[in-house]
C-alpha cells in the first residue's frame, strides 16, 4: 500500500471551496455529497454534529506522518462532526478518545486506515472508502456507468475494491496491473485482465487510476474522465488537455467516505428501529 508523506497531505483539507467547487463542476456534488452517496444515505443533507470524531496518531511501523491526524480531524470537522486530535498516540490515544466519548475513532498504521464507530463496534476501511468514493465520483461525472467500459489501473486493495464496486454499478470492467497475476485474480469478480496497460488506457475513456502510475498524456483518449486516487499524482499538459475531467485529492474523499460510512452504521440502525 502506498504510504502518504507529509508534503503530499500538506494543507489538506485545502480551502473548502477548492475541492468542493472542482467536484461540483465535474460530479455535481460536494465532498460531503459524494460521501453520503457512497455510504448509501439518501437525504439531501445530513447533520453529523451528534458524531464526535477523534483522530489518534499512530507511531507503529514507519511512524507518525506530520500533520496526518490534524488533516483527518479537519476533514471530519468539515463534515460537521466535532473533531479532535488526541494528545497521546497509540493505545493511550485510543483510551483518551474513548474517555472523551468519541463516536468515530480515526487511526492509521501503514497497512490499515480505519474509522471505528464505538457505538456500533464496527469500522470502515479506507481502502473501501477510497474505492467507493472515487467510483461514485466517476459514475456521477460520467452520468451513470450502466453498460459502460471502465478501466481500473492497479489491482491492489483500492483497485480490487473498485473492480467489485464498479461491477455493482453495472460497468464492464477491465483491470491492469504491472503484476498481471494480480489483475487475473480479479476474473472471479467479473473483471477482464489486460496485459498491455498503455493499449488499455488508449482504448478506454473512463479510468479509475488506483496505482502509483503516471499516465503519459499521449496515450490518453480525448474526452477521458479519470478518477484518480493514486499517489504520486501527476498528469502532463497533454494529458490534462485531452481529459474531460481528472478527479483527485490525496486524502479528503476517501477519509470523508470512511467517516460518513461509519456514522451511517448508527444512522441506518436508528432508522430501522
Ligand atoms: O498516525 C500517523 O501519523 C501515521 N501512522 C499515519 C499513517 C498513514 N497511513 C498511510 O499512509 C497508509 N499507507 C494508508 C493511506 C491511505 C490513504 N488513502
């Protein structure tokens, strides 16, 4: 799994109008709107102020990324959840969040980033949240995906989830990975593995790039929409000119989907009661 770095997440979430206005132009929705759609909340808007979120810094593995927990808490604050960063890391931080009555505890080591709903004792994994959020973005930007061809680049955690989610949205999904066997392993989920990623890119106009793959602009077809959670993120001038839309942010969409989906465990249970 790709590890974030301090410079990649610096300033996230950026000025609210920035990502929200870009997403509004391409998908018709804000970050919160995408997250609510991804979590299956059908209301026009929702007041999340009853969900207190805590971000716990985690020192294990490669250690704390400066600003990570602060960015995560800022993202949940923007969703309307009163949010804090715990003063202590790791288990002591989790205890601090619990003592403070946090409903959603956000924390990440190197392989797993999760939002744990303490009321429901269930968590949402960021790999799913990222795949779901970027699939919803692609669907909204394309005006639906039923019967459409979509190429997923990268058969890691996010890419594998994206294959399953996009199939569920009615798309015909191809998948490419530098390790062909990883793409092949997704055949049981309805994906068509591709050996030649450059050819696959040139033949598709709907892409979900979940790999650290910098797509050369000269192979991108005119009018392509790229939903692009992968980092490093770079599209050259030709690529930016040819694409109708490139949807990307390093942290906010996946984190917002993860937090809202965790809160939705409680919201949906209360609706059923
Ligand atoms: O608490 C900290 O500061 C660190 N332990 C954060 C680690 C951040 N996690 C990662 O970089 C993971 N590889 C997952 C990133 C998922 C982003 N979509």
